[in-house]
């Protein structure tokens, strides 16, 4: 039985109970005949039906949607990989879903919990993704930033600077990008679980263990040169503003400047993607957490 049918049945049942009670009470208390009793019955039926509808909408529908989404989530590609290759993380996710099942969050709560769980695993293992998978991830991030920028400069700005997002990023980015991202996440999680990359620059999870020469190569030969190339494509006045703003730790709330930095951060990814695949992937791995 779907949620809409459940609501209709609950409201109808409540209305029927209200009608019977209203008629009995009206006839017994007022003793003014069937007509007045019928009026009271209609009013009572409407009241009971309304209460039944409200309670169903508040509790029954979200719970049914939650349960259905929880079952459907098992068919998601990233969920299947999580269950097979990361059983501890999968078990933790199931415990978290169990804790929030009565919170009236509906299907959205399930989706958010799944995304959070897979995101946490990705953050832990993504440096060991191979070059091809990293390149795919970079392209998705670039397209996602552009889609968010089309919705709002603030969306793109917050996304590209890895800020805490106060909006539904998936809804803003669109289903096409979300589907690509989920499929790529599943591929990366499986690849890392079965064949983790260990010998590429930046594959080490702890950046402090990277050889000093690799850090220097990244910082001096790639990161700064990429930035210089990108800045050269902007008008001098804009480049000056970008240089001033990129070193700031305080969030920017000016829409014009947010849009400028959005374009700049997208251009950085475009420039990275022009590098040979191994170098582009290395810049991405070493740039995780550095804001590039």
C-alpha cells in the first residue's frame, strides 16, 4: 500500500468515526431531529477527517517513504560496494539509519545519510584512486561547480572553497551530475578496495609523509604555475582582485566577487586537466585540503 492510499484510508476512517459519533451525540443531546444531527455529523466528520489526514501526513507518509527509500538504497551502486568491501562502514550506516527512522525525515533523510557515509569513506581513501578515476572525479567537480554557479554565485563559491554547504547541493546541481558522481564514487570505492594505488605522488593518506621533493614540485612547479596561467586569462583588474581574495580566510558575501572566484576556481580545474593525466591526478591528490 502506497503512502497516498494510506492517507486516504486513514482520513476516510476518521471521517466515518466522526460522522457516527457526531450523529449519535447530536441526536441524543439536542433531540432536534435528524437534520440537525446530520449537520453535526458532517462537521464532526470533517474535523475527524482533517485530524486523520494531518496525522497521516506528519507520521505515516514520511515513515513509509523512509522505509521504501531504505530498501531502494540497497540497489544504489555505492551502497552495494560499501556493503561488499567496507562492511564496518556499511554496518555503521545501518545503525545510523535505524536511529533516524522515526524522525519524519522521509526519503531525503535516507539519501543524506547514504551520501554522508559514502562521502566519509571517499575522503579517507580517494588519494589511492588511480589516475583515470581521479581525472573523472575532477571533471565531475568542474561540471558541478559550473552548474551551481548557474544557480547562484554563492553556491559555486562555497562549493569550490570546500565550505560547509547550507543548501541542497544535489538538487541545485541536477540529477545528471548526481548520477555521474554516484557511479564514479562506486567505481573508486571498489578500485581502492581491490587495487589501491600506492606508488603515485600523493597516494599516501598522510601528506606529512610525502617526500620533500614531491611537495616542492607540487608547490613550485605546478600549483603556482597553474595559478599564474589562469590569472593571465583574466583582465588585470580582475586578476588583482582574485590575488587579493584568494589569500583571505574570511568568507566573501559579495555576489560579484563570489562569481569571480567561482570562474577562477573552475578555470583552475580546467588548467589542471590540460596536464598529462599522471600530473593532473597528482595535483588533485596533493591539493586535497589545500583549496586548489
